[in-house]
C-alpha cells in the first residue's frame, strides 16, 4: 500500500480533491508537525462497487420471459399428497 503524506498547515488541496485522488491501494496521511493526525483510505474499493452494481438484478429487463399458467395456485389433488398412483 502506498502512502502520500501532507502536512495540515501546508495542505495544498481541498478534502474533496484528496478523496478523489485516492486509488485502490493508496492512503493519504495528514500530519501536524510530523505527527500523524488522520489517514484517508477508501472504505469500499471502486471496482467492488462497480461489480456489485453490475450483478444487481434490474427489474423489468426480461418482461414476458416467464409465463405462469392460470391454475398455478390451484390445490394439488389428494393423489399427489398420498402418493397413490
């Protein structure tokens, strides 16, 4: 994991820019007088978020792909339950 270190007094960019500059295997350490006070890292790597979104089912993509008969909820005959042929 690679680190970038910035001193709090000399922080060259905003927090938003810092967060957008973090890559998957990087972290940013913010120091105050050479003492670390904060560490910025990604909670969920971007690739994992993208792959999760790609795997999420999208409703309505396969309309009409499945057909259900009108009697699908009709009770089964006693022969089925009693195992009589």
